[in-house]
């Protein structure tokens, strides 16, 4: 009986199996708003990675291009050379993103490395927002930017705060990196929908080709107060026995 109960509890986290789906998105997509390349759903204790599909690539300067702003001005990234993920968390959890260079993304065009995307100029950086944006740009913002509200996106986005043309998103945090081939960050988040924009912050002075990447998403549950209490009680018993 004990063995059967243990099997049930061990299998429980599989009840909400994580999923990741790639969309060969046009920008903007048919629904308006951000053209999300990825849809990801996770429960409270799961891990899943993006597959090695041909579309897993970003621009080397996608997350931040210093040629787009003057020193002291707000920093920006390229909307269409970054990739966007619509994240759904079905339960509150610690949410970890790991973004890393990936030399196994298929590519046979100019500059390929043995039939794969180059990744030597991938310096992963990313920004997390709460909410998803799937509607038109607000009229006043579109007019100020010289866009049609139905365009859904602007060519550039604020990589360090709220995005004016994506009014449904609220800045949560970011991971900036220009020295390593991988980057990782963790946030505790309530259940809900989130937007993650992934790109590269290469220090290169030239304009390198598109870079292959892999993203891994991991969730871990928050320890319950009952579990913490039991743990504390167990420590107390051990101390008393000693």
C-alpha cells in the first residue's frame, strides 16, 4: 500500500505536463499585438526547453543595439530580431529562465557552420513582463510613433521597462549579459500570463549573423508554511536528541 501511495505522489507533478510550441510568426500576427514565436505552459514543478527548430535564432544585437540610441537615452532592442514567448503559469511558482548559445539549430544558408546556425556571438539577455499583448497599438501611441494602430508592434522596444506600444504588459525584471554564452534568472510569480522577450547583447563592433539559441524554463513550488513548520519541528527534535 505504501509503495502504491508513493507512486501516486511521485507521478502527481506530471498531471500538468509542460508544453512549448514554436510559431513561425509574422509580425504582427493575425490577432494583432506582439507576434509571439513561442507559447510555453508550465505547472509548479516542471522543466522544458525549446527544441532545435530552424526558427530558434535571434540577431546578435537584438536585445540591445547601441546604434539605436545616444548615450544617456533610454535603451532599446529590436522587436523583429528578438524572439517573444507567451508564458502561462498554471500555479504560483519560482520561475527560472536559462538562455544559452546553441550550435545545433539547423541552417544551410550563407554563414552556416556545418549546417547549423553560428552561436559564437550569442550573449543572451532577456526581459520579463506580466501579461500578454494581442491587440492594436493605442491610437495616441500609434500616432506619436507614426504607425497604424493595426500594426500591433513598433520596430523597437524598451528592454528595461514598460513598452509604450504594448500597453497590456508590465515590466517585471531583466537579465543583462554581454560576457557569457549563457544567462539565467529566477523570479517568484503568481499564476498567470507573462511575456518574455529573448535576444542577444553582443559586444561585437561588426554586425554578426543570426545566432542559434536554446531556452530552458523551470518551475519550482514555493515551500508551504506547513512544510516549513514540519521541517523546523524536525530540526528541533534532532537538536533535543543531541
